DNA sequence: CATACAGTACGAAACGCACCGTTTCGCCAA
DNA sequence: TTGGCGAAACGGTGCGTTTCGTACTGTATG
């Protein structure tokens, strides 16, 4: 507009970032896409925490980012894909570095899931996002790209434990992950607040020891009431 | 329209139905609401299975039901409330009649949850519905009315078992319900198909015996692949 | 080395369409 | 008389697409 952006050295500064993106159409298709790309992701993240997923709008993002609506449509097929890209940049989540202590590692995994679920505004975005992805399978791949790495790393961890005899040999490690993931997502959605440390302990206890005691200790404000209430 | 419904005896026939509804404005407020009410619920259910929750629209329902849009807005505050009412009529679900066999009863409970989840078209409606309810707490009450009775009856069942020593005395029975509910909802959403009998067995096995074996037997086409895939 | 020429992403703006949620207006039955 | 009803229209918002002129790019050319 009034402050025309400089154009020297842009190319080299942005190149690596483009390479890290889940190419929607092409890695850095043809030419540059300059800072519009960042502005869109930035606006998406901001608006996501301001108005939530449902009220998030391409038009709103375009306005906020100071970008043409057409530009957004050019690079992202739909809202879900855009949000997933924004989210995956937001939650760095290195692969779990195992301590060898199965219980501690699993606890970490559960915490990471909780962190992912609560990464954004209220924890309500995941059901909405999930619903969108389900409806339009176009985004399924991107969604998988977001959760699958985490999933896989935990399954690997559990599989190793199983093969080493630290878990019963016939354990369904894959379902283990689904159980704590599903529970975490469900509790977060229904209680409108992600589960706390107590639930982490309870889930791990159930999965590893088959024991599901009520949360002992000071009860950190989670699970006071059940979903329906 | 061309086949005007009879109206004799309607009042008495419908009265109990109204009483069972989560009065949005009033049970059978002031005057009658006649068959428009049924037509709307009918159209809602039909369209729900045809186009799913997201593409379900007040205008579409009005068209299909041969009813004025204003009439729908008069009686239901939003889409979620309407869908919840339509759903709760659809899944009769008597309270579980206990057999005394805890394992069998819990198995039944899990199956009922699966049935609820798959009651409608593809199993995708629950995340979308959940997201809507979360966003607009207006419908929270109605939603609770849909799931809470089931939840409560299972908790009661589990509590009885716990007090009778058939479960460890410190068991968190409430979380037990959340765990299988969450897992079922999550698997259904992510796999795009409700879990099958194998998962029922696995969940019950985990919750009651602390044992989570891979599904034995012919493996009825569920859980072949994991969510992310 | 400088200049001209595609090629193409970009912003702005507008398009028709669908649905939103509300309001107005007769009509008709209680 | 009252009030729910269907029909129809309201302004508003977002969709997804298209058109346009501009700005910048990499490459070809003098």
C-alpha cells in the first residue's frame, strides 16, 4: 500500500520456510508467495483464538491479513486445511524422547495429547475441525499429517515395550493410543476444559496396571463434575 | 398439502409426546402446534441422513417439511436443539436392564453408546453437533438431556458393582464411562465408521480386567487400520 | 551487463448464490 | 379476540469464483 515492501533478499530468507510446508499445490509453486503466506497463517491463528473455529471465515482472515480472498483460495482448498497448517506450525512437539521408564513415557504422551487439544483457544476447535475433515475428505491427508506422527511415535514406544516384555505380549498398543486420545478429546470437548494431571495419572494407571482409582490428592479442579453436567 | 391430515383425537395422541420434550418455549405452549411439529422432526431426520449435520439447514428443513421457516424458529432456538430433539426421539434406549453379570451389562452399555453414535447417517454428526453445542451453550441442557440419562444409568450400575465388591472399592466409575464413551466417539469419527464388536470386548476387558489384548477371532472389519491412516 | 519480454502471483472488486435470523402480512382455527 | 400458521420479503454475511490491472520474477536478448 503506502509502505511498499522491500524486495531484496526476500527470496533467500523465505526459501527454507516454504520447503517446510505441506505443499498444498506445490512446495513453493512456480514463483514466490512472499509474506502473504505468513500473514495468512498469522491471521488464522489470531482469529482462531479470538472467535474460534466455527466463526472463523476466509473473508475475515483475508481482511485481517490484508490479503486478497482469492489468494487464500489459491493456496488452501478449505478452512480445515488452513487451520491444520496453522496449528501444526504452532505445536512443535518433538518426538517423545524415551526415558526407558514406560510409565513416565506414556504419561508424557498423554500430556502431549492434552497439550495438542488445548493448543488453541478454548478446546472446542477439535470437534469442529474433526467434523469438517470428516465431511470433506480432501483434508484428511493434512489432518493425518498433524496427528499421525505423534500417534506413530507413541505406538512405536509401546510396541518396543511390548516386545521387551514390559507389556503383555498380546497387548493392542494401537488401541491403547486411541483410548487415551479419545478420552482426552472427549473430556476436553464435553467439559469445555482439557483434562488435568489427575486424568493423566488415571489413564496411565488403567492402561498399564488395569487399575482406575479415583484421582487421589488435591484434585486439581478437573473431573470434579462429569461431562453431562 | 393435498392430503390434509385428520385432526380428530390429535390432542390426546400427542400430549404425552409434548410432555416428553425439552420444552424450548413451553411444553405445548398456549395453543396446539399440530402436525407441523412432527413434519419438522421428520424432515430433520430425513435430511440428516441425506446431507449430514453440517449441510443441514433451517431453510432446507422448512422446504422439506412444507413448513414456514418462521415456525421452526419459533419453536427451536437453533439447529443443535432441533437435531437433539429429533435424535432423542430416534433412539429409544430403555434404561439398561441389568443382568447382574457386570461384564455383560457393561458390554451392553458400550454397545448402546455405539448405537447412539451410529444412530444417524454416517457417524460424523456427533463431532459437529458437539462443536455446535459447545459454541452455543444454549443447547447444552438439551444435549445433556440426550446423553446424561444413559450416562447416569451406567454409572449407577457400576457404582452398585463397586459397592458390592465386584469392582475395586476405589474405582472411578464415572471416568470408566467417559473412557469408553470417548473412545467410541473418537474411533467412530476418525475411522469414519463406528467400532465393531471387537472393540466392545477390548474396552470391557480393559476396564474390568485391566487387560487389552488385540482383538481375537475373525476380526470383523473394524480396527483394521488406525485412525490416522 | 543492461534491457525487454513473458509468466504469474498479487490486491481489489465484483459476481451470483445460499443461508441466516427477523419481520410483516393475511388466514384460519380455537 | 387470540395466536399459531404459511408465504414472502427484509438486510446481512459468507461462500467460491471471476475479472482486472499491477508488480515482480526469471530468462532471453541486445
